[in-house]
């Protein structure tokens, strides 16, 4: 997971989409009952899905959660705070209806991240669905102004610090919490539960990350060798290494981890001489 600068959506998406969204938001606020609001949200879902292509662009053509590459318009517009009834909330919560047409609540997710279903290899249920667990259920918001009181368990790719709480097993490519439970139980819990709810350890993705991390590790060793033996080869290999680290590279957070472990960032991003 890498940080997504959500404000870029304002710069790339057409103004008419924001106008349509605001009109829907205002119309929703005028409805009296939750049932009327739910029906209106379902009937006007296209106002949200119209942002899919632009969320894809802002997210470097990838799922915002898994970093898996997506074909154009393959991703799903996911509401970080669910617009439907929140699953297994205590007490029951009817959903963040007021956020249904708020663009800052939109994320772009691969279908296996967004839809709750059994993993084909483990047979365990995974995927976000309408889950939105909190550290303290008693502080769950009942209106927009109360959202600041919440402490979501699920990691948010639009929050820079949240993106630092995941790392990857060097051998299997599986995502794991960066902090151990005995060191920081809250950060561990957020990462551990997010891996399940977002289905980040899907088997194919794990295998692709493992292959990627192995390839990047080998490339790092070649860079270190060339640094003292062949300047031209060194420059070529550094350029190849950089291609794994950019925002458009699939699973680049795993590649960045390997480069960091090899202490090669000064080769990739040298400090200028003064």
C-alpha cells in the first residue's frame, strides 16, 4: 500500500462530475427517512461510478489497497465508510448515508478487495464488503460532524502513516504487520485485520510479490557489484532498479522494502554535493 494524494482528483476529474455529486448530496439531505435515502443512493449509483476512471488515474492505474495493476475501468469505486448498513457493528449502524456522495470517501479497489468472499486457497472469507470496524464502537459517528471521534481499524491509503504499517515477508511475499503485537498492539491489530479485510494476502498477489522481491534483491546485488567495477553498467542497472520503485510499478511497496533493506536508496536518490 502506497499513499494516494486524493486531492489530485480535483485536478484531473471534470468539474461536471463534482457538480453532479454535490447535487445528489443535497438531494439526499432533503429526504426524511433512511429508507428513502437508501433507495435514492442505489438509484443514483452512477454518480459515484462516474469517478472510477479518474480514481484509476490518481491511483497510478492500480488498486489503492493492494497495488495490483488494473485495466482501465476494471476497479470498483469503494466507499471507505460504507454507504450501506455496517456489518457486525455493535450497536447496529445503518451506514454512513451522508457520505454516499462525498468524493473524499471514495477509494478504488480491485474486486477481490471490495467483495467479501471465500479465498480459493484457504477457504477463509476475506474482502471488505460493508465492514468498518472501530477501536471503540461506542464512538461510531451518527452524523458527519462526529467522524473525527472515530478510530478506524482499517488502514486508509489516503493517510501517509497508515501506509507504513504494512511490510512483506521476504520469502513468501505475504503482507505482514510492521509492528509486533508486543511492541505496539494497536498498530499491529490495524495491519493484521486490514490484511484480512482487504484480502491483501490473496495467493496470486503473494506469488507475484515473492518473485518481484527476489528479482529486485538480485538486481540490488548487481548494482553493488557494478558500483566498484563498471560505471556504465552501474548506471544502466540503477535505471533498471528505479523502474521497480515508481508509483506506476505494480507492488512497488514490496520493491521499496527490498531496496531499503539493501541500503541502496542513496544510489537511487543520491544526496547532492554542496
